[in-house]
């Protein structure tokens, strides 16, 4: 069922937090917020998948260049790095820019123009907020250092675009790095923060099981391939809970199963695809070995041959304590003392974790729920972000950069 369109009227796209920050930020948002909303809707209507964000990249460069901010496209062809200010001290702000291979079902007038691609994770909001923060900081006058703007491609794929940013020197010289992510369970105007792990790991597993095939009336004369698949489907998630520390909260879920066609024929081949998510970094380091051992032990007695492709993804995003406290102070200055909430660790994964393995920083949850519509999770075809979150995000990231530079 398609949910009714939610189109904020101009007066609803409020300048959240007005009067709490410097006057130049108020002035910028008062004049520039309608343009940011239009930009976000343009990006939303024209989504691009990871490593294919050429039009999105060009739009980012144009928006920065129009304000006199020089920007460089990553050598891989998508993604942008730019800087504002001068001096030795450098802090970074990052946004991801790619979309998902999902058909949109929001009914919005600016819905995706592509049939099976949409911004169902809020990356269009993220990049709009970073552009807004860049334009706001460019009006701040003399900054006590530099702010590096990282528009990262391909956050939703393995391996993620974080590696492209690092290879291009995007983290060189950074003292701290910050990002935010839309949270559809949190009301707009609120910010969720957490010291330590705020996301989980995410590994992808593809298992191809092989056998000679045969007749379903004589499974003892062949390898009962579907039975072998079913054994792995049910037993691998269960046995992992006996191999890994329960505090790691292992979540092994299959997303695809493919094998056979005829009811009376045992197939020769089948494929399983799924993800393994863990809340603990140490458990993540040992998980692949356990998966390989368990699958071998399960399939050996059944006489099945197999090929296992284990794609190690990203560690948990580890928010550094001081960086998070600086962001907490910034959020209170930007949106008020009551705006900050304690965030829970998510079972979702984020490529930002690769950056925080190398540079201290923090990821915040930005509320995008309007408080009226039913709550819809990320990666849903019906995900809608309240556009008032753009103003809240610009204020948060601008204040965060200033707090980190002044620390």
C-alpha cells in the first residue's frame, strides 16, 4: 500500500534552532534553506547507485563552486573532497551520497524517476546537509583552522567508497571526523549520541552447494542437496550462538535461497546468500573462521561439495569519547539542551567505521520522523524524511565543526 504524500509546506520547513547560534548561521538558513530543500528534492528524484554517482557528484561540485569553494572529484570518478578555511588544524565532516536498488513507494511528488533505485536511507538528506554546512561555514569569516568536506560515494556496497576516500588522501592531517545518519525512529529536531560502538559489523556470505543430482525417490543414492541447504539454513545461525560470545549478539539471516525446479528431482546445485552481523569487534575478528568450520562440519556427513565466498564487511562504528562530547555540546548549542538523546547500538552497519579505525570521530543519529506518519525503517520503499531535519542537520554539523576547531 502506498502511503499518502508528505510534502512540507514552506512554512513547515522551519529554521529549527534559530537564535541559539551565531547570527550568520541564522541569516544563512533564513535565506538559503529553500534552495537546500530544492537541491535535496532534485537529488531524491535522480538517485544513483554506488560508484555510479556521476550526476550527483557534478551537482555537488557545482553547488560548492557557485559559492567559491574549490572542490576535487575523487580519482575514481565519483565523490568529492573540498576544504574551507586555513591553518594547520583540520577537522572533517562526511556525508554519503549513493542510493539503493529499491523501488520507491512513497507517493511523493519528487519520488525517484528510476523504477528500481531510490534514496531509501536518507543519503540525499545527508549530502544536502553537508552542502548547507559548507555554505554556512564559508560565511563564518576567519575559521580557526580548516574544515574538510568529504562526500563519500558507495557507502551501500562492499567494499565501500571509504577506501576510495582514504586512497585519495581524504583523511590526511585530520584531527577529528564527524558524520550523521537519518534516524526514522527519532523525532525531527532531536539528535542521538553514543560513546563507543553505535553500529554493528556486517559480513556477506554466499554458499554454493554442489551434488550429482538424482530422483527424489532415491535420496540415499545421491546427495540430497535441498536437505543440505536446509541444514545450513537452520543450523549455521544456531551453532554460531554456541561458538561466539553471547554478548556479541550474532545475527545470521539468510536473504536468498535458490535451488531446483521440479518437485521430483534432486537438483545438482543450490545457492544461499545472507549476512552476519555482530555487535562486538573481537567477535567479528574470529567470525569467519567459525563460519567456515561449521559449514564444513555440517556438509561433510551429507557428501555435499561446496564453495564458500565470505566477504568481510566493516567493523562497528566506534565513537570516540571526546569527539562525542564535543558533538553533544554542539548539538545543545545548535538545537537546545533538550535536543540530545542517548542512542542505542544499531544492528545496521556503516562504512564510516572504516574512517574511525584511522581517525577519532563520532557519528550522530539525526531525527527525521515527523511525529505524525507511521514510523518506517531505513531501506524501506516507504521511507520518508521530514525536510525540517535539513535545517537541524546544518546547525548540528556547523556547530560540530566549530566546536572541534576551537577545542
